[in-house]
């Protein structure tokens, strides 16, 4: 998982970029089950908690910190995942960069 996450990045239409530097903490459970038969069905269930170190570039400014995913579950829609950000170097309060992040 560390290999798959480190280096992962995404960019929005305005050019703001966020990349994962490292997986710091990881806990939880995951299972894969398959029903028998010619049309066997695979079910994946998971309940995870993890922290990622990230770096972001908005305009010419660089920011860094951690994203804490406290409840990532197969029973929840990705829009419902609980995520908090802690900045080592972050944007000023109320700035456009803060709104982007």
C-alpha cells in the first residue's frame, strides 16, 4: 500500500497540485469473499484508518502537512469519509489558497 500511495498526486483545473509523500500510520481490517458457483460474486469489505504526509503547490507557494483519514469504510460513500488536515506549513487564514485546500 505504501508503494501505491507514495507519489500519488492530483491536480485541479486551476493548476493546484496535491501529492502524497508517505503513508505514516495505518490500521484497520479488510476482507475479500467470493460466493461459489459459475457466477461467483466477489465482495470487498474494509474499515480503515490512516495518515498521509502530503505536499501541495498552489500558484508558487508550497505547503506541507498530514491528512488523517479516521473512518474509511466500504459501507460509506467516499464523500462521507472523515478527513482532517494538519499543516506543517499552511496557507494564511481566509486566503484563496486555504479555500483551495
